[in-house]
């Protein structure tokens, strides 16, 4: 919902307030009053002053929140009775309400066992049902899903342009779900890992903060629609922290990997 839509709704709200006042006057038997444009503007300004309107970024994060999951890797222990050891945390996004989840391949294959935690706090074992090494993508199937599981809305990147605002949602360092906002910095980028063993192409470059744990999470427009899957950050140092350049796989590539048309 853009600024014009918000203003239209506020004007409508102001008009409704004026209409209600008129109806009350009629019921009370007082002489009808002719309301002016100034009365309507005053009602709208009162609404603006007393009602906090969520930012576009907040609405985008909320729109996708119920579709974002934490992906946890675990080592169940070599022997019975040994405690489970967590092997890593990443992010995933539900794309089909049967529990089909997109995440990064490097998140999914790093652990002996996988679990996903949904927005309602429920946890389910998950298994890998598809891999796309060329895009660093994995498709997971959750064994048990919430009754009201909400898949994300996917959106074509055909009209995506540098400068468009985007929000990344995920679990950086296991904290979250966390949201960060930025813009699309470029398109059709190439990424080579520091050790040179992995080359990814046709990527979306963005500057919304992303850190280890964001991998596999959605990159969304201000409408809350997923345009990419966060897959890598560029950092020439030994520190695995964000310095302003992140990459996401376009959702067209991701959706094709699970055999569905994304739009």
C-alpha cells in the first residue's frame, strides 16, 4: 500500500467521521450542518495525529513473517542418551502450504538432521527433497505443518530495478525473525566464494543487512512479495560479517527448481 493509497484511506476515514457526526445531529433533532472541505481536512489531520501508520518496511516484514521459518541443523549424537548438538542455523521460506520450503543448499547439507521452526513456534523434522547446486538452493519438506500455514507470495523480478526498496527477513546468528531494509543495488551479478569453489550467476545484489543465519531467507518487495532467496554476502576479510553487499537468487530460478510456476 503506497502513500497515495494511505491518503485515500485517510480521506475516506475522515469523510466517515463527518458522516457519523451528521447522522448524530439528525437523530438529536438539531439543525443540520453543512460540512465543508475544511471540516473533512480537519478530521483527516486528526486521524494522522492520533493514529500511527506502520512504515512500508514494517508492512512488508509482517506480510511475509508467517511464511518464514528457522532451519536448524543438528547432530543427534553417536550413541543413545548423548545430547543433540546444534550444527548451524539458517532461514527458509514456505512456498507451498503442504510444508514445502526453500532454503540454501549450503544450509541444508551441512547437518545430519534438519528441523524447521514455524512462525507459531511449532517444530518439525524436515527432509531434503530437491537440490539445485548451480543456484545454491535446496527444497525441504516438513513432516508436520501447522493447520494455518501460510505460503509466501512470489513475484517476478522482471520489473525489478536498482534503487527499488527491499526487505530481508531471517535469523542472523540465530536471532529473529529479524528484518533489515535496503535497496536493490544491481542485477545479474556474479559471486565467487573466497575459496573459489562456488560460482553463482544472475544474482540480485542488495544492501539490506544480511549475516550468517540469513542464508535461505526471503528478499521481499515493499508489498511483502518474495523476489529472491538470500544466498551470500561479499566480505574480503576473515570476518563473516556484512559490509554492505549481499546476493540473492532470483525467485524464478528458485521456483523452477521445485517444478512450479512462481506467479
